C-alpha cells in the first residue's frame, strides 16, 4: 500500500480509536517499505498538527459527513489537504496520489468525490481559509478548550504558545559525559558531515540542523548520546546531585531523566527508578543498557509506597508527574485530539496524591523536584501552592535561572523559548 493509504489507516487509529501516535507508528511502521516511512510520518504528524484547521476546511468542502465505516476516507482527505496547504508536494502529485490511495483502500466509489474535494480546495483555498478565520480552533489549529485555558493562564503569551505548538520541534541530543564531552561529540558530528551546534542553557545538549534516524547518529548504539529536549535536560541540573546520595526517579519511564541523573553524578550511592507500566519500565532498562548505566528499576505505583519501598529515605526525589502534556504538543501533535478538558481535574488529583505519597520518603534537608511537561497553571504553580499550604515542612527553594520564567512558585518554560519544550519545575526542600 502507498504511503498515503498507510497514513490514512494510521490516522484512523489516532483520531477515531484514541491510540497515541507514538504507539501506532511503533506498530505500523515496521510493515511499511523503508523508502515510504518518511512520507507516512510526515503525513501523520502534519495532518494531526493541523487537524482542527483541516477538519474545518473539510466541513465546508463536504456536503455531508462520512459514515463511520468510511472514516479512512475522511483521514485520507485530511492528508490530502495537508499536502496541498502545508507542504511543497506538487499539487498534481498530491491530488493524483491521494486519489490512487482511495482505490487502495477499496473505496472506488469515492474516487470522484476525493478528486473533486481536493480540486475544489485548490480553486477556493483563499476564500475557504478566510471563511474559517472566525473560529479560534481552526485559526490556531488547537482545541478551543485549550485555547481558552491558555488565554486565562497566559494572557500575554497564549498566542505565541499556540503558534509554537504548530511548529516542528528541534532535533535535540544529550551527550553522555561519562564517555565524552560535548565539544568532542560536536567534532565527531562535523566529521560525519552532520550540522549541529551547542544547545543553549544546557551543559551537554546538542541541536542538530536537521532530524535523522537515531540509528544513523555517530555513537548512538554505543551509548554516546541520547535524544532529549533541552527543557528535560534541566531536571538533573536542578536536582543539585552530590556523591553518596540516594535518588528516586518516580514515574521514570522511558528513562531519559534517570539516565541523565546517572551521567551527571556517577558517585551517587544508588538510583531507584519506578514506573507503574511494565512495558515502559522495560524501556528504562533498555535505555540504561545502551548507555552502560545501572539503576534499581521497579514496576509499581510509586504512590503506594508499601508495594515497593524498602524504608530507606532518599536525599533527592524527581517527581515527573503524569500531566496534560500541553507543553510538548509540537513534539506530539496527537495530544490535541487525545487530551480532553475533562481529563485535567483527574490529572490534578493524581498529581496531588503522588506529591503527598512520596514526600515522606525524603530525608530531612533533602529536596524533591516536581516536574511536568505542561503549561497549565492548575497542574503547575497552583498545584505547588496548594501543597505548600498544607505541608509546613516544605519550602520552595527553586533557584533563579536564565532559561525559565519565575512564577508564583517554581519555573515555567513556554514552548519554543530557548528552543525548548514547555516544562515546569519546582524545587521543594524538606526543612528541619
């Protein structure tokens, strides 16, 4: 099957069946011809990134909605419109190949319809785009509930957050300092003809000029480098790690921050990494094995401490809680469709439960780093404000840094600032 037909089937699984794009790609891409994979990914990511705009256009181009059994056609049209509106694919190729994919899907009856819809868009593009401008959701290609939340939380920045969410993310790396330093790895990249530069405000971060398969990165298989956004790389720095400490990485999968902790301070007494999902704890082990690192990896609900904790307190705890992921939409555009407004209160409750559950595991004088990849105040500074109000032995000791915004409590990075994803951090000290 062609790349366009494959993309349509993939989009059905995300849009209509609620699967994550990452999981669907992991299942489906191995069965796609190698030369087609880049286009399948481009069509999938792009169609989801611009879904709310593309679907608004389709509403005006279609006389009536498709039946449930024809959702693959709807997704094929999304991919077709994406090619015409947001890529450099020649219009003739985009239309003809999308029509051919309609036949591949076994929908010969719809060939004329698909052709007409795409050609009508070509003729009326300017008029159609103008007609949907009054819809915030269509204009900014985000769900309206999220736009309203951002307007309330970030009245001066909501528009830039939305625009950043529609951009392609940078391809960012973290060099394993136990094997070589950043300068040496940048030199290695140069020798292989790969354009790259230092990642601002990181100690081991590298930004590539263009994305590439990780297997093609020099030294990747040998553990010299990992893929990690610059905002995520700040966690190990903020933890203020020292030799001899016991460290807990709660909610640790897939293990990028666990690995960075071990790379950052090789003299730690022990690192425990906990995650509730057995499939994802396997990813932690795989990542550590590739990097030549070792941690005590456990599959458990970190909030039910009697199921995994041996009673030895921790000097440092990284609590990277489940969240809306509203700060990493540019990297995971399916979040726009998979996350619902109704999810937020449940996530906030879970974050609160986890904070209260792991705080007693911290030594007196120890520090907990609360982290999310969210830009919603309810999950971030307001969550920490509530915790500090009921926890008299907790103090906010978040430092001033050049890469984040100080908020009421903690630090917020907005998407795109300093080429980083949207992240929140709060350093909490257990006072004596």
